[in-house]
C-alpha cells in the first residue's frame, strides 16, 4: 500500500508539473506576442505611420513599400556613382594631358628665354665694338616680320 501511495503522489506531482509547464508556456506565448506588438509599434514609430493606420498589415505594407523605394534609390545611386567615376577618370586623364602640355610649354619658354638672352648678349657685344657704331639687322641675326 505504501507503494501505491508513493506512486499516486508521483502521478499528482507530474500532473501539477504538466499544468505548471502549460501555464508557463502560455505566459511565454503571451510575452512573445507582447514583444512582437512592441516591435511593430517601434517599427510604426520609425516609419512615422499615423495612429489611424497603425495595424500590423499596414505597418508591414508600408515597410515593404519603403524597402522597395530604398532599393530603387540604391540602384539609382549606384548608376550615378558609376557615371561619376567614369567622369572622374576622364577629368583625371585630361588633367594629366594638360600637365604634360604645360610642362612642354614651360620647357619651350625656357628655351626661348635662353635664345633671347643670347641674341641680346650678341647685340650688346656688336653694338659696343670700337669703330662699329651701326650694325645691320642681318649681322645681329635678328629677323623682323
């Protein structure tokens, strides 16, 4: 008989544990729903959805619409970025060409300045030679147009 009382008390404990786990499971489900509701409200606030259209379906629909719009914006920005990169490469190439041309022109300026100094030096030497008061342009190597 002692075995029967031990056995029945074990069964009642198991039953109570089963009920306790069912209650806690229900509580967990309720907490889960409340958490989801809080997340929906936070999403609605982030999307600045009005109080009138605050249903879950509306929130999901608005979120879906906004995500699609953002994906379109991303694609547009990607295309714009590619175009700007191409334009930047073109401008860089043009800049490099202009720098090469500028360098060539600077070299040419230096060369012409040296030629001018040489001609000026020759002219002053010829001008101040004794007995040579007048020199022709041909003797100086100058050409006038």
